[in-house]
C-alpha cells in the first residue's frame, strides 16, 4: 500500500509510522483519503500541496481550513433534459442561382494585309530603276566624293599640314569623310533633286505616284542618306532583299529612283483611275444600271 506524508507530501513505500523525510508521525494512506473525501486522488493531492505552499509562505494560519477547489459546476438536471429534448434547427434551404460565365477567345491576328500596306509605286508608267543602273550611279558619286576629299587633302598638305597614320588620325579622317559624304548627298538631293551620278545616267527621284517630290520629301531623303552612311552602307544594301527594290532613304522619304520621265501634275490627274471613271460616267447617259465590266476596263486602262 502506498502511503503519503500529510506534512511534506513524500511517498512512503515501507510500513513505518513516521516520515523518513520530515519525521512527522501524521501519516495516512492514499486509499483512506480517497474514501474519506469522495474526490479523485489528483484533486486531493493538488489541494493538499496548495495548502502546504500557503503555510510555508505565511498566507494562511495553521488552523485555517482550505476550501475545496471548484473544479465542477453544479448541473441542473431539468435544464440538461430540456436541452437534450430540444430539436436541432435545420438550416434553411437556399436555392442555387445559375451563374453565367463568358469565355472570350481572342481571334487570330490577321497579317494578310500587312504587305499591302507597305509603300510601293502606285503607277506602272514610272517604274523603279534597275539595281545595275543605280549601282553605276552610286559608283560615279563615290568617285566624285573621293576626288573632292582628295582635293581638300592635297590643299591641306600644300599649306604645310602633316599627315600622320595613327589611331586618332584615322578616326579624324573617317569623321571628315562622313562629313563630306553628308554634305555631298544632302546638298545635291535637296537643291538639285538628284546627285551628279544620277543626273549623268538620266535618273530622277519621284514620289510614289510618279510625280516630282516636294522639298519636305527631299529633306527626309537626305536624312535617309545620312542614316544609310552611318550604318556602313547597310541602307543601300537593303535594296537587294526588298520587294520593291527600295533603300532606306526610299522608305523614309516615300520616294524612289526611276529612269522614266516623271509625271507632271496634269498627267497624274489625267491618268488617275478615279478621274477617268468620273469622266466616263459623265459622258454616258443615266441608265440607272452599273456596268461593272466597262468601269473595270477603264480602271485597268488608266493604271497601265
């Protein structure tokens, strides 16, 4: 039988009457305490140790009695029975609402009209000059440009200047060469409408409709020449794989080089498909019917 000291709470496993720790003769068995109090063992143990703690701290006197700890609240049997018999409330039925979900799928991108939107010649009377003829014009302009730079270099040498071959001087030479290149093409294109090489081979610059360009388009073409030269003539080589044989300056300025005679303003108006169709409708009697074959033939004739 396990015995507990009521003074210090030590567990005694032998049959001695006094405690081996505090020498207290007041011992009681654990089973007797449970039968006397009618409470569980752990509650009695907690109450006893709490009383001992308060006695050591001096909060309670030895003759004060420790009330039992309220571990269990009194239960009302009638209230408990009423709660058990009360039916559980069922949740109210809520009708589900139909939700509409719209899924929009993006349509495919149509690139079929992208090629038709590119700038291209609008009349067959003034075609684009061939690459061979334009190449010869570029070689003539390169010779003229080289002679100009050589003349200025000879003048610089005759005036006592020294020509050195190092990295810094090479950069200066390239900058001066690009300056002469820009002045050459900008001045001749803006003021004369064509470079000397183009004029010697009877080439001219025209708009997409076949007429002579205005000053604004010539300025943009000069900028295209500067951009093509800054990229090491990549803008000129672009004509090799362009569909219309256009260079960068042609795309930028909406002009191109042709070997045909440019159209005047009167020629452009006379060959316009819309004007030809209007004139034909004015001459024909108002029959109230649309002759699609004759109008289509007039448009094709005007485009040729």
